[in-house]
C-alpha cells in the first residue's frame, strides 16, 4: 500500500508541475501581457516601463522559474485590478466556492442514490427508463440554462429564493441544484450498475431466503456494498464541481472563486487568474489522489496495477 501511495504521489507532483506551466503560460497566450497591462492607447515608452516593472523583459523560462519559486515561498503577487495581495483575496473567496461545491455534491447524491436504486430494482421496466431519462436530461441540459429556469421559477414566479448574492444559505439553494443536477447522472449510473451486480450475488439471495425484510436486504446489504465506488467518485466530482463553478457563480453573482475568475479574465488581472487556475488544478489533483488511495484501500487488486 505504501509503494502504491508513493507512486501515485509522484504522479500527482508531475501533474501539478505540468499544470503550473500551463497556468503560467496563460499570461502569454492572449498576446503581449505588457500591452494589456499598459492599457489601450499606451505609448511605447509606457509599455516598455510596464514590461520592465513586471519582469516581462526576461526570458520566459526565467520568468516561470521565478514565478514558481515565489509561489512555493507563499508569495502570490499583487492583483492588478483590486490592488491587493492575490493570496488573501483568493482565500477570502474560497469558502464560498467550497460551500457551493459541497452543497452541489450533496444535491447530486440525494438525486442519484434513489434514482439508481429504483432503476436497478426495476431493471428494464418503465421506472428504469424514467430514471435513465432523468439522468440523460441532467447531462444534456446546459447548467447555465437550467440555472435560468430555476431563477424564473423560484425567484420571479414564486418569489421564495433570492436571485443573487451569497449572504445566507438560501442563496446557495438554486446554484447547488443547478450544479448538482449536472453531475448526478454519473453517480446514478454507477449506483445502478453496482446495485444490479450486487442484487444478483449469492449472499443477497441467502438474505432473502432467510426471510429478511425487503428494505433491509436492499439498503443494509445491497446498497451498502454497491455504494462503495461512489465514495471514490465523489472526491473526483468534488474537484470538478470546484473547477466548474465559474458559470454558475457568474449567473448567480456568488462571491466565490468562479466569479473572481470571471472578473480577473474581464479586467485582465493576470496574477489572480494564474493563481486561481493553479489552485483549482492542484485541488483537483489532490482530490484525484485521495480517490486513488481510497480505491486501493477498498480494492487491494488495484495496488498491483
């Protein structure tokens, strides 16, 4: 197990370094960053001054090494637009994004577990087809469009939930539903497949032969084993939810990392943009690493692969 963890940790470090290169190169993909920072109509002398002030006149490799060294030392630079340290600014927004991601994950599980169980119990029947249709709709429907439908229903028509903001728990209801419904189908199909396999196992037939109640057989014996892979998938999906919250946070004006990313792109705030991409990518790598370790702990066969 220790050897497996070391291998996966080494792979995670390599991926994180690759991500750091991509995050840094964002600065140069949209053109000359000195021109963007100097603003429209800037004179060449002003552009040259900005280029020298930000160290953009040095070779790209030197710029990357210097940037990565400062990141490792905890020096994250200063926001060009907000005129404040980028690190504390991003940390102040991280709580909102984490709350949204965890809430969306809870919504996804609340939707997928019942649908997966019902679909497995009535495999091939009408109930199974309805559950699969709900899952397909969740992946086919763009989450921003679904978010607008939720706003029209709960905020404009019924007037029971706030349209935007992040001051209370009510502000997270619609964003969590919009984001959670989009990832629920992956959980639903995994639970359905697991339940179908477990329900055909010998120990389930034995439990039924002993006269145990159907609910106890399904939820205590079958679901308890079928849901094991979901634990590992949840870690990966949480990383996806954190990174994929940009659109939802923008639609609902949640004051989180996603909305900050939108602002940094709009105002060409490169230090903040780079740090957000790096932070979310590293979080995704760490969650994927945790999922791999959880899978290896639950299934020893994975350790030798």
